[in-house]
């Protein structure tokens, strides 16, 4: 079994991630369940310039689009609303959508880079209160700018022991060492494998055990065959997780990272 905890749909910032590509890739590469967020909630572009308001969708519209996909395929897709942590906070409509669709919602997604707002910013406290009310973990991009450093998510996790937090990427574009070090400092802080070389995951397992890491991919960021190659014909690093990884660790460690930890953290009920 494989659960991918970091999958996207939406068109924004030069990316076009189609629901049909998610479904194709899940079938083709034997992914049993995907947690999906919609990148159309991005607020800043790759250069950290604000995306014009007329080109953005509202928080609630993005949430509705995510729910629509999950509602159609509830045995395969879980909704993870991408929170617009810079320009919007959850309003009454958002709360209504959450309440009425709680069965489909598994976490809240932050992107401190594309929202240019750190997770330890005091303005996010209403989101943390809402997450606690519905017992939802926080999954957050880490890496790329000061606001997105893993230590800023660590600060939020330390302040909110009632919530679980996942450091997506474990500091994208680095050797992952700072994020790996932080993993063991709090019981409610986790990492994921999205663009994380298998060598870093092995270091994390050796240091803190396999219970602290979840499989994630950013699928279908490089197209419908993201799990296979990077869109330029080069082997995807996820092929190592699907193949060689199993012989590098114990069967229990492999299962923890590929699906068991996700089942526990997000309360995903599935038959094996």
C-alpha cells in the first residue's frame, strides 16, 4: 500500500495539475490514496511578487474545487485545503464548508513561500484554533525563503502541542540537515519525502526512527508520470522509494513511511 500525503491540482504559477492526471498516476503507479491541495490558493509568485488579485481565486472557491474532487473519489482522494495565510483568514463560509464536508478533509495546507508568511506569525492563530477545533494536522511547505524555513514551523509546533505539523520537503533545496535535527525535538513534528533524496530519509530514520516521516511527492508537478521521471526523461527520485528503499530498511520501516504513518496521523481508514 502507498499513501501519498502531498499531491496537487490546479493551474497557477506556470503549473497545470489536472485531476485526471492525479487519477491516471495513482492507477499507473499503484498509489492507493492521495491527500490533495489546490495550488490556485497561491498568493505570491516564484519571485515573491504578489499575484494580482484579479488572477487569484478566493479561499472558499479553492476549497470548494478541492472538495468537489474529493467528493467524487472519496476512496482515493482526501481534501487538504490550501490556506491563504497572507491575505485571507477562514470566514463563516469556510467554516460551513469545513463542517459540512469534514468527512473529506484531512489537514490544512500552508505554503509560507507562496504566501510569503511564516507559520509562527501571530496572524495565523485563528487558523490554529480552527484546526484544533476539528483535530486537523498542519502540513506546510518548508524551504526557499526565511518565512518558509523549517524552524519557523518548529516554532509554531512548539507553541501548539495540541496539533501535529508536517515539514513538507524538510527544507527544499538544502541537505535537509536542519529539518532532520528538528524532527526529534518535538513529538508533534514530522517530515515528508517530497523532493527529499532517499539518503536524507535514511538519515532521519537512523536518527529518530521511521515514525517521523511520511511519503509525499508533489505529484503531478512534472506531469502525469511524475513518479517515473522529471519530465525531461531523467529518473524520478520516487522510483528509489518504490523500488530500492524496501531493501534498505526493515519491512516495518518501509510500511511506516509509505502508508502507516499517514494512516495514523491523518486518520485514513483503508483496507490493505
